[in-house]
C-alpha cells in the first residue's frame, strides 16, 4: 500500500509545488543530491546556491523555484542525511532495546562523520521532514517497546541526539583542524596533553598529575561507546524506577 502523503510541517521553508515547470529538467531530488555533494566537499562556509547551480550546470534561479531559499535547501539536505539512517534502525525487540538504541547512536555518529558540517546545519532546525518523522517513529518504537514510559522516551530520544551531536561536533571539529595543519593528530595531541599535565606542580595539581597517563588515550570509538553505555544504562535504570 502506498504511503499517505504527509501534510506540510510547521516552519517549512520549502515551497509547495504541484508539479515541475515545463521544460525544466531539474528535480528537487537532484538539487538535494548536488547540494549534499557541495556541502561534503566545501563545507558550510563554502556552500552557496551558486555553487550548487554550477554543480548542476544551471542557473541559481531554477534552484530557488524548487527549494525556495538556501535555508530551504539546507532543510532538505538535513532531512536527506537523516533518511540515510532509516534502513539501519531495527524493528523493535523488547528484550534487546538497549543494544538497539546503542546501535542507533553509533549509526548516527557514523552518518554525521560522513557529512561535513551536518551537525552545524542541525543547530536551530527542528527535524520535521518526512525522513525525520519516520526516523523518530522508528526510534521511539524501540524505546516504548522496551518499556520506557512515554514522557521519558521522548526526553531521552531528544537527549540522545544532543549527546551524539555534541560528541561528533567536537570530533569532527578536531579532524578539520588537523587536516589543515592547525593542530597535531589526535594521538600526538593527547600525548602532548599528558606530558603537560605530568609537568605541573604536584602541590597544586595532584589529581591531574596522577591521572595524566589516561589523557593519552585517543581511542574515540571506545570513548563514544563508554558515553553511550553510560547514557543507555542510566536511562534503563530510570525507566525501571518509573515503571515500579
């Protein structure tokens, strides 16, 4: 059965069009794909409607007819990136909901790291496009099937992605400055921090000196997994308390 057409969400900046203009070979899908290529290549600072138009060998005016504005196009790109994750959100398994939620978080991180500046684009945007709605529906299904009370399910769903976005923004930002030569590679930088902490006067910084060696641990995957473990395990305890 065909999916029912969704009503336009609030805050929508993309114009509603009943069809394509005559002789206009462009489609909204092609514009979004080109926009995502430009974003991945040039970053948000280098993103412009002119560059997207050049990618499609057309004029910027044609893009505006389809997507309304630069912000409208960024809304669509954001929803497209969310859509990349849809097939990787599993069907709810009540016995394994914690494991499933952790996998959702790992997939989100991997997707963010594939697309330059996508977290920056997400700031201030309410994800209510069709892909975002279906994604929210599927993740909430995991939480509710696991017995997480409804209010807590919504709060933890929103907080999970605040946590993931914050981690990956820091991670991607560091990658960007190392690629430009403005900072050393992560392992080298972590070792420099360890050495500096170790050199501090013990009477003022006893704790930093004693744990300095742990600052040389640059395994971002392990750090991310620890963060998600703490989040999900804390959520499970809170859900159990509220269910009693």
